[in-house]
């Protein structure tokens, strides 16, 4: 069974540019989460989808971040325009609707220069 | 606000030298406490979920225990391949994971 897949694995962009991260959850998982780890800090929650609906986006840093989940399948996280402090590793996780166990992707390392 | 504190930040062991990692937490309405293993350049890999005080779970050389305030991850006779960062996280009523900073474990042959 395929796990959670994230694209790209690495991205280096200049300040002010736009980047879109993609996450393909495990098939059948209605819960999809985005998390982020910035250097030296713990992994922190960004937002939670249930199917295509945003359940909780309380962790989104500001309105430069936009997350979507088309048809309740894959999700994208767009950062526009990117700032230096957006650098970090972005993780996606998914779980079944009635299960608390979340499985993580390998992450996307974003570097803004 | 839910919080997780892990100690120590880093731990070096000799192969076969057993030890424990600590995870102290405060959470409103614990739905679960999770242990993950993370290797460099990879995402967190699920190990255990504990739901209530007194619960214990084992997997190979690892054993996780839970009290009302903390969890321990006991590593018995570790091997070099157990070297990784071990992450503790809690889920409360908000259905999101709150992570600690992790413990980086190095097991020398």
C-alpha cells in the first residue's frame, strides 16, 4: 500500500516567488493534515482537512498561505509571496476518519533565499 | 494550551546499553499520546499510540508506557539501527498533534 507522498522533496526559491507543495494521502484517508518544522523548533500544526472541507486552519501563519484539497483527494499548499521565515520542512499526514493515528509523508524541504 | 516536553534532547548509548526517553505533557482531554521515529531526511514513522494511564505497548526493543503526566519510551539492548530522533506528540480535543522537540538517540557499536 502506498504511503503519503509529497512533491517536491526539495524546493529552493527566491523571496517573493510563489511555491506550491503537493500531498497525496493514503487512499481512503479522509483526514489530511499539514505540519511544518522550522529550524530548531518542534513540528507544528498548520491545518486539517476532512475530505475537501477545512476543519481547522488555526495554525496557518498568515494569508500568504493557501491550502486546498480538490475533491477530497490530494492537497496543495501554496505560499505566495514566499518570505525568508517560511523556510522549513513541510509535512503532510493523513488518517482514516475514525482513527487517531496519522501517517506522515517524507516532507518537502523549502528554502527561501 | 497543550504542551509536550521531551528529555533528554540527545542521548548517546553503547550497543546493548538500555535506557529511557521521557515525554512530559499537559493536554486538555487526552485523545492519545503518540511516539514516532524520524530518520534524517524522512518523515515521522508511527511507532505507538497510548490512550490511558497505565497502558503499555511493545515493539521489538521498544516499550512505551503512559501515566497521567508523562510517557516513557524504554529501549532495551539497543542496536545501532535504533539510532534516530524519537518524537512524542499528544492529541487533545482539537484533533491535531502537538509535538515535542524530540530526543536524538545515537547508539554506538
